C-alpha cells in the first residue's frame, strides 16, 4: 500500500505542521475507500522497484536518475517493462538508469520558459497544484526547494510519481498527495504555489484563484500557467461541448482578462511573463504515450484552429504576489 508516513515526518517541524491536524484523516479515508480498478496491479509493480541508490541524480537540467551503468542489460529490460505498465506517460521526460521515458509533453520546455521569471526557489516550501506525474516537482527540487508538495487526484499520476521516487530514493523532500485543491484547508504556508494547466479545467476560475491564494503565505508567489485567447479585458471564450476534444474546458480568458481576475482575487504585482503557442513538437504521441495527442485535436486543414473551430491552444504564464490581508475585511 502506498504510504504517506514519510511526508508526515518531514512536515512535523515545518510551516506545514498544522496540516497534520486534518491531513492523516483525509488520506486515511482515501486509502480505505479508493476504488481505482488498476491500483492493486500498480502497487504490485511498485513493490518490485528495488534498485540500488542511483550513482547520479541530475535535476537541474533534466530529470536523470542513474548513469545507466549500474544495471545489466537484462535488469534494464525488466525495469523498462515494469515502467511501461504505467503507460500512458504524459508529463516528462524522465531518464531512469539509461531508459528514456519519452512522454507526451515536453514538460522541460515549459519549465525553461517559466524558470527565468521565478523568484529563486532555494529553501522555499513549494506547492504544485495539478502536478501530474511530478516532473516539474523534481525540477523545483533541483532549484533548491526545501519541501515540494504536489497534489493531483489521478491515481495513475500518483503511481508514476511513486515509481520515479522509489528509484531515485525515498529520502528526497518531494511528495505527491492524491488530493484536489478543494480538499486543502487554507494553509497560508507556501512560499511559492504553481498552478500550470489547471485553471481552464475549473468550473469556477475565480474560486480556483482564491484557493491558490489561501495556500500562500503573505508575500508568497503564485505561478499560474493556463490556456488563453486573444482579446481585451472583457474577452472570455466559453467553449461548447468540447475544446480540442476535451469536455472539461470551461473558461479561456484573454491575458488581459486573466490579469483582471488575479487582481480581483487580491493578488498584486500581477504580470504576464510569457505567451506561447503550443507546438506539435511539444505535445505529441510517443512510444510511451501512443494515444491521440495535439495533432488529432486540431483542424487538419488549419492547425491554427481546434477540430471544433476554436483558436488553437495558446498558453500564458502569470506571476503574482499574495497581498497583505485587508484589515477592514478581517
């Protein structure tokens, strides 16, 4: 069974210690009641991932675990077969003992766009909301973060993260919890909170911004990356049944509208630091994710449009700061 005991120990003497009043009960309920049909199979695979401490761990320029020289050819083949049981792999890439997990997303490209605009992560306590399999969490750790906590309700993402962590070594202060942000109390504790690729999946985007704000300490930094469209501060696209074949896309604001939303949620120093059109090279099918991908979501006669006729995916990154509490409202 996947255990969260090491996480409890690591936060016991940290700014997150008050979370221990509620978190064990929430995760205990998840462990008792979670019914994903593949979880028993995935846990059996996790229990087979017993490998020597890797001779290298590169997190600054990639997520590379082991040089590839510690395992025999047969051991590498067995490890690759085990890791393939967790397909599809969407966020990465990872290199594990010489095995290259070529994920659907080149998440390293997004990280390279975001990183130059961040306040230094050294010694910071960081929350990654909707963290997927945890690729960016390892890169945050590589930038010197003190604690990195990711939340994502996907059972597959949790097991992918656990697989990478068990091979890298359980001592690292990086943890994924199978929770949605609505299950977090207002912690007011994180120095930096990331929400990348989440906002457009939320039925109430302003509520999401307020939930993110509630996790930050005063003066903490929000890093928000999401889909946007062209337009002024009053432009918001509300797709019909689907957007890019996704049925869970609710609101796509313009960058100007999103800036106004962030200010409405009482963030200050709001700035858009990057706008980028998602390319067919950044999101694509691979041997480790053989399902449909971006090219299948776009109009084959005009890749500037989705198959539904909406503008093709364009992503913006915002940096903002949690404001001082308004004493008139306290």
